[in-house]
């Protein structure tokens, strides 16, 4: 009994010290100087621009990674081809790789002396590079959620649909997709959270130009380094609220996914 | 007419038509090349003066610090993560569901916010009175924050699946709780613990956002490998940045291969012989 309680309180104390108290404190500190000050610092033109840029980047990278994720999961589970093991490893790589390395790769490819240096439009230190970096780091989430579900459902129903004369697209739309939709939804939530929250890779490729290539995470760092702590905390709180919304969505979607 | 023809032909098929086919395969390969493979190849192509770039004192010191801290992170997570998973599965108390949901917070919270968050409590003018800014302990703390979910989320499902029959049998034969854990539960959890630990290790090796504010990036003291790479790039030393990146890339690949091997090992009894 004593062992059980001490284990429980040990774990809870660890979580509190490392996770809950610091996060709670940021909320507390933000509203230290009143709600008005905090509101003011998240509604400056720079903050608004950062918010829009962040949403724009997510609006491009999330749909692309979702389509890719489903196609890639179908390829991994339903097809046999040489190099499948390599495909698996490459898809997982962004999870295990430093975001700085991801950013550097894009800088070296599109920057001075890179293979794609002379494209007709700006990539580096502009939105396209930031989108590419975001797609890179959030690539694996949909794939990783959909693969186990596809494995689980097998091919019986798809084959039945084919026997009844359904084409490839109809089979996918009416048989496969309904079975994987919650896994896709879960993957989309994770992809979105990562897209909005990415810092390292975007920092490397953006040049961090105020009011131009500054996303919300870059704004947090910028404000902190300019000793505008209240501002940094306020933007952090907006990001933390997005994170909490993500967690809520995850807890809503998870049981549905498991019951399908 | 066309529908009739399809109905006549269909039963002869042995495989369902798959969305994608050659076109889908082409899209997947092209997308992956454009986003991941070609950029990483650019790193390999641009890495220059490799030996000097990875053996100069600052690079070695950054790599050493990174690896030592990542190992520490792996160790702490192995214990704390397993304990947390245990409490979440086998214990019962008010607010357990909330605690369970909160575990994923480090995955959902942007890393820069994680760093700032820790500074609010453990930084200069921090509420705890302990100042860990610009110290290795501070960097360790930031790494523990961002890697917290890995082991918990790897062990939890295995522990949920684990039948308590064996444990009850052992208890009825007089085994003490410690012995039951060591000889029955732990061996079952080991593959999951190891793969969670491996992912936490990889994450710690590459972490940037969470440590950039709290570490102060002091060379030879708190400078991590990823921050060092960023610094090289800022000082126009692309070849040096690319060289050290190759080292990190190799570590990431090694960890992923290890996790894959662990997965196969853990499911070795499930597969038909």
C-alpha cells in the first residue's frame, strides 16, 4: 500500500515539477499585468501578421501531408516493391532528426551554391521555404496513424467491393476511407499541431524577418530576446491554448478510432 | 453495357483494384524525394573538410555534451516513463484521465514555448528561486520536458494488454512484488521501454527549440550539437554545418533501425513460423 502511494505521488510530483507547474505559471505570469496588456501584445500588427503567416503555412502543409500520408500508407501496407524497408525508414526520419538539420538541408538546396539556387521566385527566407520545412517535420504523422489501421482492416471488404464491380476510386471512397477516417483525423490533428508549433526548421530557413517571415513561434523567441517578457508569454499562451485544443481533440478522436 | 462487362470480368480478379497504382506510387516517390531525400542529399554533397569540421574542439565538445545529456535523458525516461505508465494503468485515483491527457502536452506544445515555460519557473527571476538558466542542468530539464511522452506512450499499451494471470500465479507461489516485477512484468515491457527510450534519445540529440533559450548556447559549456550547427550556418560555414549534420543524420538513422529491430523482436512470437 505504501509502495503504491509513494509511486503514485512520485510520478505526480515529477509531472508537476517538469510539466504542470511551469505551464500553469506561464498563464499566471501572462495576466500578471492585467488582461489588457496581454491582449495588446497579441494584437500588434507584427503579432497579427505572425498569426496569419502561421495559419497560411499550416493551410498548405497539412492538406498536402494528409494526401501524401494516405497514399503512402496504402503503398506501405498494400503493395510489395523493392526498397519498401527504406521507404519506411525515410518516412520516420523526420521524427528522429533534428529540425535544424531539416532546415539546413533546405538552405543548402535552395541557397547560394545549391542545386535549386536559380528558381524564378524566392524560396529561401520567404514563405515557400518555410512551407517546405514545415512539410518536412510534419510528414510522418498521418502515415503513422493510418498504417496500423489499414493493416488491421485487411482487404476482404475491398475485394468484395471489387467483385461487385466497384472501381478503384469507388472502393476507396466507400470502403477503405470510412474505415480509416478517424485515423486520418487523428493524424491531421497531430500534423496541424506540429505545423503551428514548429520552431527549429522554420527558424533556420526563414531569416526571421520581422513582419515578413516571422511565425508565432519565432515571435515568441524575438520578444523574449528583446526583453518583452510579457509579450513573449502572451504569444506563448495563444500557442499553449492551441496545444490544449489539440489535446482535447485527441481525447475525443482516440476512442472513436479504437472502436472502428 | 459497360457495367455488365465489369460485372462479368470482376470475379476473375484476384486482387482488389487499389487506388494509386503506378500514379500513386509516383506521387509518393516524387513527394518524398522533393521534401526529404534531395534536401538530405544536398547536405551530403555540401559537407566539406569533414574530418576537421567534426574534430575541432568546439564541435567535439558540443557533440559530447549532446550525447551525454541524451543518455541521461534516456535513463531518466526509462525509469520515470515506466513508472508513469504503471501508475496510469494499474493505479486508480481521481483525475487520472486528466493526468493521462496531459502526458501528451509536450508533443502538442511548441518547443520554444516549452523552453520559455521552464524559464518562467527555473530561470532568472523564476518563481521557484532556483536559477537553471545557462546551466547544463537547465538543458537537461528542457530535454526531459520534450521527451516525457515517449516511454509512457510506448509502455502503456503493452501494460494494458498484459494479462495479470501470470502475476497472480507468481504471487500465489509466494513471489514478492519486486520479484514479480523483475521476472514477469519487466521482461514483457522491455522491448517497449527500449523503443521509447531510443526515440527519446534521438529527440534529445536533435532538440533545438526547447534548449535555445534556457542554454544560453555557451561554447564548451551548454552548447548542444543542433545549436552549434545553427551557429556554423550563421557564420557562413555551410560545409562545417553540413558535416556535423551528417553525424546527427547517422545517429537518427541508427536509432530508427534499432527501433525497427526492436519491433520485430517484440512481435517475434506473433508471426507465423
